[in-house]
């Protein structure tokens, strides 16, 4: 508005970018620089490596095209164990943390004596370093000294060699992940619950709606946008989980609980083939980018329908 | 903040007599059941941490039978605090977490503002870049990141860990910040522009103060995240810059199975996080209300 007055006095020089564009660029410049150096550059390095013969004893780094991609995609372990594991882990982890997180958020949204203390206790998993939690959970499920087997035997059930069997090991990993992330969901959903308008709830109370119907027809639809954001963010993170699995099972027993990031790490550092590991990581990245777009589309439609 | 208890009580006051399972959870009906559920859930969530605490109080000989022993000692804490690497790791972790939080917020607040306030191809492209980069698994860029920080000569320094942390947070925080600014009415900024404020002035003096609750919430979450982060610290630091999570993991990986020392360090590491959470949680919940 004031700009036009200034422009009359000084005919504008032709610039590549207008004032608005320059402002926009400056706003994102620091963030873009950080991304360029510490994310895009490493990703490019990895992508470049995945097309080459990048082993320690071949300094030439010959270009080999899609050899590593073909290897990974035809590896039965990757196609039939690693990818199903990853998807299964993502779905179960997100679904359980969402349900439990919502339950906790509803609980904390009530008023009861000691609520502040309970809330602090429920947030404990957010405060503990995940790696320490994972080490401790592995220790708790140790077949000889672990407290879980001690308790099981006390009750008269046989103790399990938890980490030596595929599905028990997978359950332990899932338990650790859900324990770690439920408070995160609870926190975001609680914030969402507290920002909901009061009027619909008062109207429902006057009409004598049951708790279930209030929950089903008021709380859930109004929380949908928050839930969508939570689900998308967490689904992406769950897909690329590394440290918990690595600490608890290292992908074992016999590589049966590997997620794709564990597979990439093992190929890169234990099989000493950085190129093949990078190729596996690139394939995983491509899968999650596509998946994330689908999830976002679907959930976005679901959230908008409610409006 | 105060609206909620009021909301709950006003509904309760208006409620017709309850029936069914949910009635059992309500005060008046089955207070005891409700209390039991709450205590049970809280216990389940606290158990692994309680177990760490219990282990940290046992002498070295007792850690294999934590549930059985009756001897307790504070010696583990003394022993841990006498180790120079633990002491340094505390200082390093604290510095890294604090500076990473400040830097990440400073960098992303402008980026989120841009995403929220402008329409057109530039913000869409920027959002697409952020969304795609957010999806790329850590594993595919942490490994090359090691080489990159070496090349830049910042491996095993504060900068070598700080800047990658900032890069991690750019995508997620920009997205969340966009949400904060979307919730703030831009008409005040237009008014400031009309009154002769520059775009930067409108951003710093009008938009930023309105976003402070959201910024506080993110700052707390970011600090906790960085304090507890492991993978980057493991790969991007070495002897010169020991980081707390790595030092803790080393107690049970490299130096033999010293569960008692790891637990003692973990409990000490939990204290700052606990303080931040106890004082910060209400700001987090308030700030994340979009």
C-alpha cells in the first residue's frame, strides 16, 4: 500500500527477485543452508555411493549402475522378511501408541486428585534416553536374570527365551517402542483435547448423551486433524526406526527381526559393503516417501470429511 | 488452562444418572476402580525407570538378582561422578542440547512463518522439499554425514554435532511452526505494515511475540530430544566430545557389563530431564494447542 507511493518517486530497477521474493528467500535461507549441507549433501553422497563399487579394497569406485539395487530387490531376505517386518512394525506401533495415547489423554483430561503427579509419571518415557530404556528392557527380558521371567515363574508360567525366538523378540521390540511413544501421542492429543470448544460438549451433556456417544461423535471427529498430524509424523518415524531394534535384538535371532534400516546398517558395516547398504537405504527412502504421500492423502480426506 | 476443570465439572453437574462401564470410572460410582486403573497404568509406565533406579542402588555384586537383594548403596553414584568422562559428558550434553535448541528454533521460526504467510509456488516447493526430506531415513544420511563432517573439519566438535541436529529439526519444526502461525490472525501484521513497519519489523515485533507459547513448547521438546539422542552422538563424536548417552551405552557395551554404573549415570541424566519436564509440561500442553 505504502509501497506504491514509493515506487512512483523511484521507478523500480529491474531485479531478478521482487521485494516479496527476497523476503521469502531470506526467511528460509538459514534452514535451507542447514538442510543443504547436513542432509542433502550426505544423501547425495550416499546415492552416489549406491551406484558404485564402493568397497575398502577398491579405491577406483567403479560405476556399476543398478547392480546393488538389483541385488537388494532380489534378496529373498529383504523382500520377504525385512519389508514385511518394517510395515508390520509401523502399523502395530502407530496403532497401539495412538489408542493408548488417546486413552491416556482422555484420562489426563479429567480432573482427579494427584493428576499432576500421574501426568509427570506418564511422561517418564519421554525423559529417559531411548537407548537406556532399550538396554534396560533387553535386560528385563533376559532369559536368565530378567525380572519378567522371574515374575512369570512366580505365577507358575514357564519363562520364555524372549530374545531367542522371532515373534517374542519382535513383541519385546514393539513393547519398547509403544512404551516410548505413547506419552508423545498422549501429550499432543491432550493439547488437542484442551483446545476443543466447550459448547458442543455442554450441548451433548444437556441432551443426555452417553459418554461413548460423546466420545464417538464429538471427541474423535473434532480431534481428527491433530490425530492425522500425529499419525503421519509417527508413521514415518516408525518406518525408519533403528536404535531400539539395534539395542534390543540387533535384528536377530538369525536376522528375523530386521527392519530395513538394520538391514542397510548390517550390509554397510558388518558385510563391509557401503554401496549395497546405501542402495538398501535408498530403496527404503523411496518406499517411505511414496507411503507417506498415500497416508497423508488418505488421512487428509478422512479429516476433511468430518468438517 | 482453567477452562478444563470447569468444563469437566459443568458437564458433571449436568449429567443425568450414569450407567454402564464408563459410569464405573466416574467419581462417585467406582472411585476405587478408577484409582486402581490409574495406579496400574502409572506403575506400568514407571516400571522400567523404577528398575533402573533400583539397579543403580545395588552394589556391583547384586545387579544380577536385583529383585532379591537387600543391600543398598549410594557408592555407584560416587564412583560415576569421579569419572572425568562422565563429568565432561554432562557438560557437553548440556551445552549441545541448549545450543541445538536455540539454533533450531531460530532457524525454523522464520521458515515456518514463510510457509504460513505466503501463497504461491515458492512455499509449495519448500513444503514439498521439507516433506520429502523428513521421510528420508536417518540411516541413509547419517553414514555419509560422518564423511561430510570430516571433510568440513568439524568432526568431534560442538559444531559437528550441533549443525546436523539443526538439520534434523528443520523439517519437523518448520511444519509445526507453520501450524502455530496459521493459528495467529495475520491482520495485526497487515496493520503494522500499513503503519510503516517493514516486513522484518512485522515479523519480529508482531508475529513472533504471538508465537511464544508454541516456541516454548517446541523448545522443551527439542531440548529433551537432543539430551536423549544417541545415533548422531555415537557416529559424529569421539573422545574429544563425549556425549552422555554414548558414555552410558559404553558402560554395558565396551567396558563389560557394568549395569550398576550405567543405571547410576542414567538416573543422574534423568534429573535435568525431570526438572525440565516438571516445570515445562504445562507450557508444552498450552503451547501445542493450535
